[in-house]
C-alpha cells in the first residue's frame, strides 16, 4: 500500500488497493469497513507487500487492519505465513506470540463473535518492514503455484459448523507453538498447517482441510516424540 503518496518499491502487478490514511490504520472499525478480504494466497501477499508505515517496522495492528479482522480464514492464513516465513518465523518469540494470536481468534470464533478482539500488547508488536517485504518476494512464486489448485470441493468439511472443527484444531496447534520454539523446524511446520487451514477456509477447499488435519496429527506426534 502506498502511504502519503510515496511510490512503493514493492508494488506488485494487478493490485487494486486504496491508500489508507494513518488515522484509518489506528481505527480498526474504519479500516475493516474498507478492507477487502483476500481470496487467495497471492492477494494476501500483495496486500502485505504494499504496507507502509512511517518507520522501519510495521505494527501487527496495521497488518490486521489491512487484511481485515472479521473473517477467521484470512487471519489464520496471515498467522501461518508469518510463522512459516524463514525471515520472520525464526525470530525468537514469534511462534509463541502467533500461538497466542491464533488461540484468541479461534476462541472468539467458537463463541461466535463477529469482530475479533486482540489485546494491545499483540497489536503493538512490530515486524521489520525489510524482512516482511523480503519474505513476500520469497513466497510469491510458490503462492502463484498454489493458488492455481485452489477451488471449492468437499465443502462440507469447511462450511457451517465444520469451520468450528478447523478452529479447534488451530487452537491445538497454537497451544503447541511455545514448545515448538525449542524443536528445530517444528514451528515452521505449525505455520504451514495454519496456512493450509486458512487457505482451506478462504477457498472453501475441503480437500486442503484434510491435508491440514493430517499435518495437525503429525505435529502432535512430533511434539510427543520430542518430549518422551
């Protein structure tokens, strides 16, 4: 996103996003009213690539304002991407913070809140802009490849009440993430699982949800093996 009229060095083709004022970034209700939910992995990365704030870091609250805070799928996808990206997810403490983030939004989905609330200490956490943009560039070719295969199928696994099953499994993954910080590469695997669940909900792709179910079981097995 272009901030204050500056030209964005990371602008990607075919991106149509209105510029957001600084006041809108600080006003979740106004931001959510204008936010267009991403319909795939490429669209989400395009949104992230164009985020600009006035310093070298980006607030998590700003990212959420742009992605939107009303739908579980995009927020889950965002959490997964942050964790799976090697330039961001490997920062100490990030997997634990994302675990808290996922647990809170999944819990609020379970109690049927129509707007996700997050505590200020999470919203004020910052991600270095340079690392964010490098991660987007690194993931974009893979994202284009993945988006080609997304389509509605086996929708009974992701529609209606089935989405609560996805939320429960996402909560299970989130509870394991602090422990995963001490097991090499396991946090990235958790990020991949959350990414798959987020994409499954956005695309209404039940087959992809099944893959997420399998990865959740593998993650539980990895944690138990490491602890025993």
